[in-house]
C-alpha cells in the first residue's frame, strides 16, 4: 500500500529533470500521474513508460501552461484517466530561455501558476494539496540579492509565490492546503546550466557557499515528501543551503 493509493496528481513540467523524478516518486506511492510537457512528447512518453513498467499509472499530456486551455487540459486528463484530482505539483518554471518575449518569465512563473491553480481547485476535494516549487534565490529575493542574470526569473517566481499565497483564504474554505518547497540551485537542471553559461562560475560559487548542492533526484525526494507531509497550509519547506540566505538577510 502506497501513501497515495487511489489518488490523482498533476505534475507540471514533468517530462524531464525534477518534475520527471517527482512524477515517478508519486506514482511509486500509488498516485495516477498526469505528466505534463510543453513540446517534447517523446520525453514525456518515456517518463510514462518508465512509470508503467514499474507498475504505476501515468498519462502524458501536452499543454502550454501560459494558456487557459493548457491548464484545463491537464485537469480534464486527471479526471478522465484517474477519476479526479487530489494533488497539484506546480513545478514548471522558466525565464532563462531566449526568444519567448520579455514578459515570458512573469507569464509562466506567476500568471500560469495562478491559472493552473484556479483550473485545478474546482476538481479538488477537501484534503487535497498544492505544492509550489521555487528556489531560495526567488524565495528570498526581497531581502537577499541574487545574480543579475537570474534576477528577472527570481522576481517572477517570487511574484508567483506571493500570488499563490494570496489564494490561501480561498483554498482554506475548500479544505485545500498549499505548501511551498524552496531549494538552492540544483545540480544538473536546465536553469543551472543556463545560468552558469550566462555567469561562468555561478554554480561553483553557490556550491562553495552552501557546502553542497542537491542533485535533481535528491530535491525531487523532498518535493514528493511534501505531498503527504503533516504540515500546515502555507508552510515553506527550505531544502539545502537556506542558512546562508537566512544569515544574509539578518
């Protein structure tokens, strides 16, 4: 028996990296998982195939989360394939990419998060949970400066966190909890790679300051734990290296 037997989950941005690992962990606990991708269907299908090979349940759904239709498509897939929705993991993020418009970071990291939440809550019963994934660089951006190359992304992710927290009273009325998981730079992620390309040495500097940076798999484990953790709504789970940020803002 898994902790999520009979439950249904959506993990946004889960065709690779942290999201893919979280999807696999949730499926291993019994959840039926909607694996979301924006463009790379083969990658998402590979994640689903791996989950099914391990005895789990999953479906891949292509959706652009910056569109209203994209968010609704994921909710519809959860209901059609798994009978409802009990867990929403808001993992998708970006903004370091080029060619997607100056406002892309804010559209994805703030607006799309709120749109996804609002599309999901109507399908989520009391006792459901929403998990928002962010970074320490974003979570602490109002009190601790970050690298100039990352600041627009950090501010957009903090704006997303603030917008989601503004929904806490409405979520409480429905009996739905919100948990924020914040991590330091994660080894091997697309964001870390793009940032190190834009600011060579940035990742090594964070590694030295934190003493250790979590791997994709290690961070995914911490996110998955928050699906069922006994914590109050609005809780922030700080994963790795947070002491440096807390001292820097003191």
